[in-house]
DNA sequence: ATAGAACCTCAACTAAAGTTGAGGTCAATA
DNA sequence: TATTGACCTCAACTTTAGTTGAGGTTCTAT
């Protein structure tokens, strides 16, 4: 099967549809990413988008970052901080992914702590304002000493 | 300081403001939770919300579930599946938190796998469609054999 | 009794990450 | 050449989890 551009050489440029098919993101998403400055396109004579092959790697990087939980706006900032929107190099990737790995590790640490608290609190079920590690991070009253605990001590009900 | 209800007994009912202060969520959020069926209120003669003390525990449970990443709609479903909107018992808590712990574990597992892939790919930077574990989960083309790889093999550029 | 804090409802707005649709153009094929 | 699929823009809509504001009422303290 011959290439659509009428040559035997592999085309340099991809259409949106091709990029969508290969990257696994919808055409509308590519449009959206473009409005957000995450990717760029050249235009054909008829105003249709044409992408260099390197856009696929860029999209791959975006999707990996998203999987780690980084918001698109942050991804955009980091990508645009690279000199001159050039094609992503292995060294860029190393730099970006180191940052994202740190973020990811932090998230994992937090979730793991939460899980461990959950595990140790399942049998207990107290959810005590004072004592439960699951609630304490949110207990702002404890600093103020508003008398909430007096009520708790005196009352028939618990929170 | 005397209680606002003019008795020396601890009040049974809390106002929205009190619940907000104690639970750490905004009044507007309590209204919002009510529209979503996550919490309920009684009304005073003047149509103001009055809450039983047990709402605090309910809100605590909601917030814990949210921290694990459960959407409010799911939390609502699970809470409303409990018989008759009764006050949450330790056994309810055990049941709910077991479910949520399983969810959380799954999320931790996925994120950990992602981190490990990230770690092993940082030095590499290939992001190869075929070989990179970071990209492969999304590679739908690989099943179809569309010739993408022929192009990759022949081309000067990589994706 | 009255000021001011706290409360009420309802509608509109926010943010993120897109999707959907209308109305129109471009390009490859029969 | 004509059709059909792929593409274009722009606006509006979706979901989640709320927040903000307008206009009006209730509660509590002085």
C-alpha cells in the first residue's frame, strides 16, 4: 500500500486523525491540547493541521504525566519551560520524569499512610476527634479548646 | 459560659455554623452535601437547619472516603444503602472502610507500578511504542499491525 | 426593641478536562 | 465530477465539587 502523499517515502507529517489513532487520544482532545499550548501544529494549504512525528512522543509524555496526577496546566508550564519548543530529547525526559516521580512518590506516601490508618481504625470505629489518626489531621478545634470536649465528655452521644 | 439553648444540658442539636466549625467544612458545603443526599437536617421553627450530633461522625466518614479518592456520588450510594439512614455504627464503619481500603489499595498498586516504570525509564527515554512499559498500556495499534512500525524502522525520526 | 450575626433560597459562577453539535470546507475515491 | 469522509471553527454542554452573591429572614445580645 502506497503512502497517501503519493511518494514511497514515509511522510513526515501526520494529520490530526492519524495522530489521534496513533496516540489514542480523540481529535477533540488534540484541538483542546492545542488551545492549552501543550502541542502545536503547522497548517496545510487548506488550513488543516499537520504534525511532525515528534508530536507523538510529546503526547506520550503528557499522558504519562497525567497518569501520575499532574494537572495539564502544570504539564504545560514544564514543557514550555524547555528551550524553544524543540523536540523532546532524552535529557528533557529525564528531567521531567524526575520531577514527576517525586510528586508521585509523595502521593503514594500519603495514600499509603491513609491506608494504614484505615487498617488500624477499621476495628476501632471510634473516629474520635481527639484520638483517631484519621480525623486528627482535620481537627482544627483541638488548638482552640472551645469546650467541645467538655460536651463530649458530658454528653450521652458521641460525634 | 452557658449553652445557647438556655439550659445547662448539652444541646442535642447543632446549627449549620456549629457543624461547619466543628467538622471543618464550609456552611455552603453542608448545604451542598444536603442537596446530594449525603447528610440530612431537621428544621427549627424558623426554618433553620438543626443537626443531631451524629452528623459530625457522618461528615468525618465522608471526608475520609474522599481522601481515599471515592467520588461523592459513590459515597452517597454506600451511605444510603445502610438501613434507614440511621446513625453510623462501628459495624457500618467497618464495612464501609473495608470497601474503601480495597479501592485505595488498588490505587496505590497502580501508582506504585507507574513509579517503578518511571524509575526504570528515566535513564532510557526511549518511550518506544513497542517496548516502553510506560507507553504500552495505551498502545492500541500494536494489535492491528497497521504498518506504523515499518515506518518507524525506515524513518529518520522516531515518535 | 433593635442591631448585627447567622441563617435561608436560588441562581450563577469556578475549575479541570474534555465532548458534542452546528454550519461550513477540504481531499481522496468511484 | 460528485460524493463521502475527514477536517475546520466556535459555542455550548458535561461532570465533580463546590463557592459566591443577591435579596430576604431569624436569632441573640444589648
